[in-house]
C-alpha cells in the first residue's frame, strides 16, 4: 500500500495524499479558507428580514444602554439568537463559536473576518433575562400580529388548535415542575396553531402543570383580543383538549 505523504507539523495547508482509487488520485487539503456548515442561515435571515420579526420584537424591549457604547443593536442580538436556534444551536454557549462563523456574520450583514464578531454568550444571556412580564406580553402580541398579517386578505373564519406540550428539562430550571401524568420534570408551554395552514399563532412558556380552567380562559381571551385588532370580522373557533373547556 502506498505510504501517505506526511504533512509538516503545524502546517494546516499541507496536502495529504491517499492511495489512488480507480487510478484516480485522492488528496486531502485544508486550504478551503473561511467555510461554514450553515449556509441555510442566509435563507432564514432573508425570510426573517422580509417579515420584520426581530425588529418588531426588539421594539417591545426597553434598551437602557448608552448609545455611544453600544456594539450590537438589540434586533441583531435577537436575530443571532433566533437564527442559531433555527439552525439547531439551542444553547447560548454556541454563540461564542458562531459569532465568527462566516454564514452567521453574512446573515447579520457583516463581512467575514472584519470588525467585531456577533454578540457573545454573556450578552445573549443578559438579554434573554432582560424583558419584563409586560414586555414579554407585548412581544407575544407582535407575534400574533405577524400571524394575522400572513393572510393576504382577512379570512372569513379560522380554526385554532390549542394544546400544552411536555417540555422535559434536565435540571431544576425556574418554572419547571414535576408532572405526574408525564412522569417528568418539565415545562408545559401552550402552543396555538392555525389548523388550516399549520402556521404558529402564539406560544407561552409556563410552569410544568396542566393549566386550570381560569388560566386557560385568560390566555384564550387575550389571544382573541389580539386577533380582533387585526382581523375584526373573522370568525374564530378554538379547538383543544378537554381541560380547555372547563
């Protein structure tokens, strides 16, 4: 068997030769330059900007930073975090690597290798905990508005599916409870989808217990109020499991 050509230690650009396959030469090289494995993030970023999701959400949060010392705009911080989650990077820790990823930098309008990187994990963590309860409610109202705007013309009727989902945790995170029915320590977020299109309408992170009738009624009432602001003449039907009819 032919011997592989040894590369110089510390020389990542030196090619490595492998045995020929079908009389074809096989060589490995590490001189590809700046590469990314998340090219799809550019398509996601284009869709997000067309819908204006991050700009609308950022407008709901009070930014008390000194403008003269701001490196990362709030909508860019949210955009980087949201795009990372969409690409499968659930932990804010991943941003310490992704902040210099060429694909993510281009998605946020920055040239690879120039200027400061994207926001780091500590910055992400601070802003994830910054919004108040009122600001979170306004953010969800904006998301409902984005759903309503997805209809080119107001529909005559919509049917919405509401359900709570077991979201298992791996620790003792705030709001996580032991749920006897699922046999897990979890959150029980509420999800609302349009049954005809599958589009998400609203999401609500909440404690790991089944919502009571009073809690469910309050969430549904607020949801209807938000939709009525945008689709005043649309007939709304809500569909859910039995405990949502208490």
